[in-house]
């Protein structure tokens, strides 16, 4: 059955622990199956690349303040009982695989084995600079990042020697509670990214694409996978309001319910609903109305 998840209140000012905890409680009460975070940590004043890699696209104002993803998920692990917790997505260039493996394994342990890990190559040149990585090498770096990360979650002693990362023979713990590991989802959608997704990942987490196009691309990637790998799981991310594109007219709940129903008809595993850019949450307390107002999406997935 297709699950419906919500992106956590994470972007913008005025968020506090009480609001975040109550949002999580209400999300579980209304039957949502997952909660998700994204990954940015600065708002450059003079960006060299446009938002999402689009030339000239301004970076949304909401990114001026972003709660850290793994730390937020660690808190949510203690506030929830059953929903899956996911990253949609972590930018590999913002991280290094060994310390990230530790943080993610910690979240998986604290949540009782409910973590899904989404990774992407990112688009912000300034964030790569600040993290000590090279945005022009982000694809090749991902090809070594995933094996290094997975090595850390494997049996000790861990050892990895690749073109970007070198891990000497070591004991690296904790291990994730899920065995052999949490599912690994790709947020990539370029031609090279789709090839990388088919080769290295368990699932695909596209954002903002039409449902039929997602199904078409996913089928092609699954057909291209090595014979010993299962078909990709699909975790389709939709927007209550697009950051820099026209938002369709009409009732937002009805529009998204139709998209959820279409995704369910294709057998997608999840639909993840993004509200961080929605004008309806300009007042942070309005986040608390989101789980109930958008509950028809949960019904649309089930029907």
C-alpha cells in the first residue's frame, strides 16, 4: 500500500520544540506513515548557481534558517512511535561518510529501526565550499561516498580505500539497528544520476515530476539494475506550493489527493508532501493544522 508522509517543519523562523513535537504527534494520529527532512545550512548572499541548479533562480527565503537534519530526526525519534523517518535528501557534499554513518546509525537506533536514508549530489556551490568539497566533482564523489558509507555499516573491522575516501581498518560503531542496513534512496534525476541510482541505491526519491514520468523513469532504471537487485522502491515528493514555479490553481488538498491516488495506482511506496514553501504556513503555528487539513491524502492512498 502507498504511504503518505509529510516533510517536517524545518525551514524558516519561529519553529520551537513544542510546535515540532505536537506536529509529529498529530501526524501519527492522522495516519501519516513517514516524516522527512532536507539538508541545507547556509543562504549565500551572492550565489554562483541558481536554486536547484537552475540558472538565475533565486534561493527561497525559507532557506535563511534551516534546522539540522539528523539532529531534528533524533528528536523526532523520541516523539513518535511508528512513522518512518527519512532524509529527502541529504546532500553528500555537505558530509563525510564516516561521521555521517555514525549519526545516521544513531538515529536508526533511537527510532527503533525506522530510518530511510536519501542522498543526492546537491546544487549549492557555496555549501560545497564551506564543507570543504568540490561541487564540480560531486557525481564522482558520490560514486565513492556510497560504498564508504555502506562499509561503515558492515561488519567490523571496517576498511575502505577509494578515490575520494580512505578508511583504515577500524571498529566503527554503532551499527544501524536495521540489518543489513537502512534503505538507501537516491534524490538524483540527471542522466548520470539515474544510472547511479540504478546501480547503487535501493529506491528513488524524485521531487516535482509528473507521476507518469516518475513511473516511466523508474521502470527504466529497474530494468537496468543488476539481476541480483530488487526493483527500486519509489518515494514521490510533491509540493503544496512550488518555490519558483506557478502553482496550479484550485484547491490544494484536492490537487494533491489526485496526485496521491495516481501514485497509488502505479504502486509507489510513498508520496512525501512538502509544505515548507507553502504560504499557508507563513505563521509557524499554522503548521499544526497541516496534518488534519491534508488528511484526505491519506484516504486517497488507501482507496
